[in-house]
C-alpha cells in the first residue's frame, strides 16, 4: 500500500471512529502531543489529553453525541514522514437534546511514527484544524 493510501486509510479510520462515537479509537488516532484548533473554541487545545477532557465534559454536561460524519473532497500532500490531509466534512451532532448540522473544512496533519514497536510505521494525527465552510458554497 502506498504511503498516500496509508494516510487516506488513517484519515478514514479517524473519521469513522468520530462518526460512531468510539472515544478510544478516535483519540487513539492522535499522538499524545497533538494540537487542535477549532473555530468554535476561544483557545487552541494543546494536547490530546486537553481535547479528551473537553470531549468528556461535553458528553457529561451537554449530552454530546455524534450522529453522523461524512468526509468528501479529500486531498493528501506527502512531505517525507509528514502528511497534510484536507477534506470537507459534514457532521450531525446532538447537544443538549438538539440536533446540529455543520459543514466544515478540516486540515489534519499526520506524522509517520518512527519509534515504539506498536506504533512504528503508523500514521497518527498530530494536528487538527477545523474551519467553518465559507458561506454560499453548496454542500459537499
């Protein structure tokens, strides 16, 4: 399997885990030192643990649940042991008993793991940046 295909597979597995609310698989797709920039938050999250804590609080306090998540228009740029994955993402969530639908654009940076027997050769996400879809664009 080509490295590009490996990155596409890692991204598909990450999106699939998110779509099915599989906390362990979703956060397992990120390196411990991953950072996250979400346009819906005032501050970046500078570790996987920080995002996990926020996710857990959303679930406990707001009844956060992902109902669906669909990726489209994927593109991968390989730069040695780093890959930049961009895509459009359509997500349906439930928070505080209400359903919310969003159309967003996302960049995920993957890094090929070079140490640790279990993770060596795996592509793990080390940065995620989520942006609102520009207004006026048709859905993906």
